[in-house]
């Protein structure tokens, strides 16, 4: 890390990546809340008003993502399942 860099920016970006890669809703929510907290800390340490406003907006977006519904997993069609060899009640669909 170079002199003058805000360490919380990279930490917040990492937390956002963890949130996007999370396998379950609880982990996703915690990671988004962590990202929001880290963006707030980055904003507190920022001297440039434009960057500070940007970091505050990112913090709010992360908190909104934590509060919002988690994306539902895609349900495969019966044709896709049949092509994978999944049986339905002991029988394959026609």
C-alpha cells in the first residue's frame, strides 16, 4: 500500500466481492453489511469531497443490498434435468 492510499477502499471492494460470491442468504447479508461499514470508514478518511460522496453512496447501496431480497436460484426445466439423467418418481419424462 502506498503512502496516502485509503486502505478501507480495497477492504470494502473485497467485502462486496464476498457478498456477490456468497452461497447463502445469511452470509450474503453479513458481507453486504460489512461492505457498507467499510465504505463508511473509507468516506470518513477521505479528504476529497467527490470521493467522500461516492463512498457514502456506495455504503448506502451496500446497506440496501443487505436489506433487499436475496436473488432466487434459477430452477432448471424438466428437459434440462432429464438431459442430466435426473429421474422423476422412478420414471424419465417423455
